[in-house]
């Protein structure tokens, strides 16, 4: 699988555009992905904030991550418009029987495949060589376009996990 994604992010969105990443509990099937793409297209076409059109972007990346982005230089994103995006993700969950809100399930790139691990198992995975400090981690906590482009796919040793797993702090 090709894990290049930066070319898919709109260049005409401000660098400070807000980003939300939702990781699915599993890889979507192609038929599901096609339905999700339609849902995302419909959502961004109708995304509003207090009557103003939100300059939005939505995409399903690598068949497992829904990325939403709003360029607030055009119109700010309000609580109601954020709620509408959460409703969209909940609709995806219900339609496809998946979990999109489990922040304790982390994604890594292992042998050119996305592998997920529950947070409590990360230390064990490191100790047993399933992942290494250089393994790519999907940092779904990125909050803006700049971070999405530079800090979404990063080595484990450069992630927030360093603070949770002492042996990572000792890595060069």
C-alpha cells in the first residue's frame, strides 16, 4: 500500500486549518469506502456554521482514517458545526458497525500494513520487537493542517508515547 498522503491535502487551505482524525477499528472494505466517500462529499458540500458555508475537506485515508479539515479563514467552526461532524462519524459507526472513537487503540505501520494495538499493549509490543522506536505511529492528535502534514505519521520515539513508556526516552 502506498502511504503517501500529503498530495491529497488541499493546498488552498490555510496552514492553521483545524483538523480532526477519526481512526476506524478496522479497515473498511472497498464497497464501504465508496459509500463513505459519498457521505463525506455530501457532508462537506453542506457543512455550515451559523448559516455560513464552512470551507471543508473530508477524506478516507488508507481505508481506515477519516480526516476532516475546516479552513476557518473563510468561516469559523462553531459548536453546532463541530457537532454535525461528530454526527457524521457516529453515522459511519452505525452504518458499518465500527468504532471510530476509541482513542485507546493506536495505529502503527508494521511491515507495510496498518496494525492497531490497545494502549496497554504498546509496552509489551516494544519489549518483544513487534514495534520499535522507529516504527511509524499515526498521531491522530494533530490539530491543524501544518501538524497533519508534518506530525501525523511519525516514529514512535518522536510521539507522546515517550512520556508513557520509559524505555522510549532512552532512544537516540
